[in-house]
C-alpha cells in the first residue's frame, strides 16, 4: 500500500466496528478533532463477525470489512490485546477470549497472573491494529505498540480490559490509574491512530 494509492476519508459518517463500549469511547475521542460523525456497530445492530485471523491486523481488517459491507459506510475497526513476553506473546489475539463469555477481565487478569507463575520477566506489550474499510472492499491499516511491565494486584478503575495491571515504560501508574487524556497521549491505540490519520485523514498523506 503505497502512500500514492492510499484512500483518504472524505468525511461524513464512520462506523466503529465494535461492541466494546470502552473501545468505542476511546476511538470516538480520537476522531473528535476531525469532525467525523461516529456510529457504532452496536448502535446499528450489526452482528459481530468470527475473528479467525492469525494476527491483530487480520482480525481488525475482517471486522472493518464486515461492518462496511453490512452498513454501506466506511468502517473503522480495532483489534488489540496484551502480549506477555514470558507467555510467548499470549494472550495476544485471544486477549478478549481470556475474559470468557461474560467478558470479565478480572478473570482474564487472574489467568495472566496464574500463567506467569512467579516468572521474573514481567515485560509485556499492548498492541493495537486499526483497519479502515470502505464498502468496495479497500482497507487501510496501521499498528501501534507500547511496552511496559505487569503488576499484581491490579491498580485503578479507569480504562478497561487489562489496563489495571499494565504500567507503561517510563511511568509509575497503570493505565487503570491514569486519567483518560494521560492514557490517550501514549496508548497503543493512539500510536496506531496517529499513523492512520497521517495516511487517511490528512490532506498531504503525511
């Protein structure tokens, strides 16, 4: 995907292909400066596709394509998760599934801690892959990563998912303890979003 072939978002409505309220809020906030009219897949009653991709980017793309096809509107999807070094990158693309059918991330965080079993290496990355799809099937992609260390027990009630156990490198607070704006200034989703904005939302493609 050369920059000369990158398609720019021309404005209007954009579907956020997610049923995760926390994720929708974060993406909506990131899009706010661009005057985008956001609507979520949940609001439209769109079905959640089976995420059978092998990577974050593959899963983000299939979700974005499914929402764009079903809605007839450009759609933005995120696939993100926690990749723990000592666990060989797990839970990775299965991060949400570790929370079980009730999507209880208290359970998921406990699973991570149990799997670490006292391992000395508690380094991890948060990864976010973004895909912007149009109804004709074209997809643009961007990925962001942020490194950090895991703590136990979790701290803070802000954010969502694994935020309470993740301390980003160079900081003392977990994502769960940070205020929204502080987290968004450095988050993996913000890193990916800045790349996507440079490709698809700015006039010069830079």
